[in-house]
C-alpha cells in the first residue's frame, strides 16, 4: 500500500531558517532586461580552415539574426593552462568574455573519440570562481561538434558534462555534423540542408532560453549550502569580535 513517505517529518540536520520555499515573485521578475542577449562562442581547432570555426561563425550569424550580440574567441595564442599568469592577454580576454556573456556556444571537433585539447584548454582557463565571481554559473549553453567522418556524439556528450561541471544551463538540443567538409562551400559558408537546419534550431533554442533565464539566474542559482556557509562565516566573525579585547 502506498504512503506519503516516512512518518517522521522532522529535519534535525537542516537549518530551517535558511531553507527558502519557492518565491513565485522572484521567478517572475518585475523588470526585465531589454538589451540584446550576449553570447560568447568558443571553438576547438587552430587549423587555418577549421570546420569547427566555420560552424561557429555560421552559428554567430544566425544568433545575430535572432537579435543577439555575439563575440567569437579565437584560441590562437592562448597558452597551455597554468603555463602563464592569469593576466596574460589571451587569458584575460577569455575570462573577460565569459563574464560578459549571458549565454555561450561551444563547438569542438571530435578527436580520438573526445573533444580536442585546444577546446579543453579554453575551459581549463575559466575557473569555477574568481574570488566571489563565477564566470560561467547560470549562463545558458549550446553544444555543437564537427566530425571528419561518420556522425557521433562523443564530443557533445563530453561538452555537456563540462557544462554541468561549470554550473551552466545546457539546452536540450545540440548539433553534430558528420563529414563536415561536405557541408561547406568554397566561400566557407554552410550549405542548406538538414545539418544547417539543426544549427538554426539550436541557436533559436539558445536565444529563447537565454531570454527566459537571464533575469532569474541569481535566484535559480541561490543554494542552501552557500547560504549556510555564509551564515557560519558571519557567526564565526561575530564570535571572534566578541572575544577580542
């Protein structure tokens, strides 16, 4: 016979004063930002004719047509993670763009069944936090991959894992383009067809989710554990102040 759960509903491990019931007013902000959604695009190759770059640039064109403001980070000259100081110009550029963004697009070739080192190096330079600032938390994220051969989803699956680790809202749709060299013309533009249509689908979804979430990000990422840590820190500071002569 089904039951509503355990008979004992007490929560001895919980700080009840820090548990926040859903606030519908904060889920429906009174004022909405009206500026264009700010989207950062990253790609994962240094080849002169990198198809991941061409896919990224095509995605950026679609995003601008949808009313977004875009920035494409070019990874040429970005040092290997931890081989330079954070004030290195390319590192500072990447981190600044991540902070500027409200959504991101990640596109990596698949290499040896995974993402490329060029792409992973960019993510490794973006920490989960810089002081109290989190360069990726709460941003929306769209994923794409380019394949030199048959279609697979290894790269986008890895990117999805990274997006979760970076505390981003990764949209459900994604793009994986097989035999990518067949999908671009001599001018480097993506040919019409189902793979181009999927890229458009993904960008439409990204812009919609970015509009939906950006005014709610602070509330949606407000966590009990972090409120508890802040309360403990404040209590410790008060204790030390009271004990000081």
